C-alpha cells in the first residue's frame, strides 16, 4: 500500500514538473536570460536554457555546429 502511494505521489510530482516546464516555455522567447550572447535567435536561447537534458544536449550540438560554421571548418 505504501509503495502504491509513493508511486502515485512521484507521478503527481513529475506531472506537475512537466506542467511547469510547459508553462515556462514561452518566457525566454524575447532572448532574456540567454547564457550565450551571440546566439540571438529566440528558439536557440530557449533551448539553451532548457532544464531538461534533451534540450541541453540539443543546445550543445547546436552550439558545436554554430562554432564550426563560424570557424569555417
């Protein structure tokens, strides 16, 4: 019984976190809180600031691509 209650509570927390992530998605659209100033497009700023690991990995790959482009490699 205690295990079922703990799993239910954990599921509730995950759902709440996902809801909060969805609510916050539009907040960085203006380029505020952009960790890297030279990335000016809102979509890239938003992804760089993403708290989920998928967003961070995507941002690192994107950053690498932009760096290579700027070095003309």
